[in-house]
C-alpha cells in the first residue's frame, strides 16, 4: 500500500463521515454545505471531516486512488464515505439529501441528534 492509499484508508477508518473535496470546486462547496447542515459535529467531535485534497502534493494520486477505490466512472471529487462505505459523489449526495435518504444513512450509522 502506498503512502497515499494509506492516508485515504486512515481517514475513512477514523471518522464516521468523510468528504474528500477540493475547496475550489463549486460542487464540493455545495456538498460540504449540505453535510454541515446536518450538524454532524454538533455535541460530538470527530464524526465528520472534510479532506481538501488540492492542498496536498499528492492530489493527483489521491484522485487516482479514489477512482479505483470507489469504482466510480468519474475521477472528480467530492466523494462521501459513511462508516467506511462509499456513498457517492455530487449527484448522489444531492439526491440523497433531497429525498431524505442521507439523514437515514447517518441514523443507520449511529449518528443521533441530527439537525
């Protein structure tokens, strides 16, 4: 396992909810705002983390690894993981949020007191 792969796996293991993103990408910002609206870290710490991959020197390798890990058809971020499971990218996050499924995904993972 490469350093980059280990980094991704560690982030996914150590947080219930992880969003890999680029702060300069508008769709990432929209997804981050959606996730923050659930108050995932309210009254508890370390549940939700955003990982800005563009700030890293291995950004391209991170994108490559996320592409193979998620078996997604696009290389772009965002990518959301809950309890180590890939939930999806921009379209899935927005669709699950609008349908109410995202809140249910969080509840099933044991996160309570959601906004």
